[in-house]
């Protein structure tokens, strides 16, 4: 049976600091994943807009392009916006706290 391009998994190596390697190892152990599986999932998430439904991903992708940012900078931008929500709407876990309260 002929192989399709999606079957190919080339081996690629990267140099990274001991600090980054230690963090990667810790996260992988915590998730009970291999370090490879975690890196692949993170990169694929960045590439695919975290597998959000197309109707959401299309809007986010259009916004990213309109902002003139690449995927990595855009994720940083989104995290900064989330920081503002946390700061302004009740602190860490504000969404979880509001779901548990009976108003």
C-alpha cells in the first residue's frame, strides 16, 4: 500500500535550554504523555487554532491577520486580553466562582 504524505513522520531534533527541557519533562510526566506527544500537540494546536470549530477559528484567524501578528504573537495577545478580564472581573477563577454561586 503506498504511503500518503500524512503517514510520514520525519525525525527532527531541536536544541533547547536545560530549563525548558526540565519544564517539558515535568509537563509530560504530569499529563502522562511522552515529551514528543506534548510538543506535537502544542505545535499542532498553534497551527490549527486549537481545533476550534471552523466558524470560530475563521474569525480568530481573520482577527490575527488584521492585527498583523503571527500565530505565536497572537496567542500572547489573547493571553494579555485574558489577563485584563481576570484583573477586572474578580480575580483568578472568576468564571468558576460565578458558576458555583446562587444568585
